[in-house]
C-alpha cells in the first residue's frame, strides 16, 4: 500500500516538475521575442551588471544563482532530496505516515523553488551595502597613496 502511495507521489511530483519545465520553455521563448522589442535603461543595465559581478565571484552565490535560473537544476535538486527522503522513510530511520511524507515533499518542493532566489537577493543586497559602507575608506586610502606619490 505504501509503495503505491510513494509511486503516486513520485509520479505526481515528476508531472508537476515537467509542467514547470514546459512553462519555463514557453517563458524563455516569450522572453526571446520580447527582448528584441524592449530596450533597457542605463540604470537598469548597471544594476544588473553589478549584481552579475557580485554573484560571479562568490561560489555559493553562483551555485544558488544556477539553481534559481535553470529549471533543470531545480528538478535535479528536488529529485535528489525527495529520493533521500524516501530512502530514509523506507529504511525506517524516520517513521512518517504517508500524509506527513506528502507534506514533507511539498515543503521540499516549495523551498527548492523559492529559496534560491530569495537567498541570492538577500546576499547581493548585503554585499552591496557592505561595499557602500567601505567605499569612503577605500577612496581615502587611494587619495593618501596618490598624495604620497604612489601610482594606482
């Protein structure tokens, strides 16, 4: 009986992920069509460039950004975590009823879909604030170096 429920959960999760994958493809096609028509303002381009630079140089942010931007990574992460949860359940390391297991899968699904974007946004904003706080000291140090005759 549990095997049937587990297979139904896995199949349902797979179909839901497949739906998101197809939706993502449609979104990418719409984006490609609209990209030719719209022109971004300079301030928006600079902001996205700064965000991209901040994300590029920190490995954790790069990993989370890849999970956030690529649906295939999200699907892989969800499948791995759900497989581990099922393995733990069927090895009887944790005794969960089927509705608790379904709620756990729903929570895992929601966390993997939503959390990377939220974490990236928070980490980038914190990094920007840190750089803005340290900018006056950097400018002062550069001014002292230039006044003493050192080259920059």
